[in-house]
C-alpha cells in the first residue's frame, strides 16, 4: 500500500502512524522531495514493525549488497517497484522497533544526502557507503558504547570544536569542517588547512601516537596544525563527555541546521544518548594544552618518505622535543579560514 507524505512529517511519525492502523502487510509512503526525479519511501512491515526506507533506482543498475546479508539489526533487500515497472526498490529495514529514534535520524540524514543528487548511480553509492557506517553504529549499540580511549578522543575533539565555535560566527561551517567523526585523515579540514587533535592522559601524556604516514603530512595543504590536550582523568572530578556534548548543543540551540548536523556526527562517532549513563563517572580536568604548526623539520614521517612495500605506518612523537613549533591559539585561528 502506498500513500504520499512530505518531509514536514517526520519519518518517525510515519512509522508510528502506520503501526497504529493494525493492518498487516508491507506499507510504503512516498516522501516528496524538491527533486521530483528521486523516489524514496518510508516503509513499515506489519505486524512485525520492521520500519525502514526504500530507494527506487533503475533495474539496469547492479548493486552488491552481499556484505549486508548477516546483519543482526538491519535487513537489506530488493523488490520490484510496483509503481514503476522499470525500477527496483532497495529496502533498508530495522528489526528492533525500540531503536527507531536513532534509526529515524540516520534515515533523515541519508535522505538529505541523496536528495542533492541527480544520477541514480551516485545515489546508490551513497546508500551503500552509509550502510557501511550504519553497520559499525549498530555494532556499537550492541557492544555498550564507546571504550575509554574512544571517549577521551571524542572529548578532545569536542574541546577543540567548542573553541572553534566561540571564535567563529559561522556555526554551520565549523560543524562541517569537523570530519573526525567521518574517519578522515585529520580531525578538522577545510581548503588549504587541517588540524589534528590528540588527547592524552596518564604517565605518557607527552607522547602522542600518529596513526598513519598521511596524518602529519602537509604536502598537499598549506597549513597543518597539531592540537594537543593533556588531561587528568578521575571518577566524578571534572567535566565528563556528556557535559561537553550538552554544552555544544546549547551553543547550537538556535541553529537547527548546525544542531542536526552536530547530532548526526555524534552518532557517526559512536556517541548515542542511550549510552550517556555509561559516561557519567569518567571525568576530565585539563592538565595542559598546546598547539604546534607542522612544518619543516617537525619530527614526523611523510608519505613520500616511505619505501615501497612498507604500509600501516604508526609512530610516536615526544612533544617535549617540539617546543620550537609551538604557536598561540590566536595565531592558529587567524589562519583557519572557513571559505
């Protein structure tokens, strides 16, 4: 069965409305977008309450979904589109109805991404890439949240993000350049500059691990910086990860676009509100923070210095040997253009 709706109706509301009808079968409702060439449906399988979305594309397009055949929380499958005989529907359905709040945010983000496209081949690639991210996210949901090192790393990125928001009037662009949640090479990137954030604690607070030969390689950009935050961790003394998240949400409260983008990036980083209670007791107090400009003979390994056959390069930097590359926060933010 099919009915039309608009994005003013949230996907969550659509699922709940269908579920209340007490009818059996697979229901789909067309979500009307500005781009009338794209057909996306909100779907619900009743009485199982498998909620999801379906994306239409030409039958000539071949899509490999074999890597998603054994997911515990999602099912991904094809059906012919009964409305358009020349199209197939790619269904993505959630098996756990109680997780629909999180899933609705993911679906809305996916719809926003593909609604900007024209070519169906590109739409399919975006959907498959997002599914890979969703696999990892649902694994995190089952595994009980972020590990301590992941919590600390995310906290450090949010400390820098908060500083950046305070320095800029363009909140949307600041959130856009935070790409650490997208697993990019560096945590903040835009145009000709990048900032890598490293957060340490404990006895090795002056040693930072560089995870690849590209992370501190400035060959393709004009400016590269390392922001280092050294923390003391304790139980209940200082600021926890949840408080930092709430602080930034408050800063973005009057900008729904930036707030939604921030919340989506939190999800992709593995931070789910349902796990917030797990992060309450682990608190951080700033021990020290420094900013280094990566240039010239800064101790690092560049990609073009790696011999053929060498891969997966990781190394440690001792920051006490890098004092001559220190810069001030003011110097840093004068360089970070958002245009």
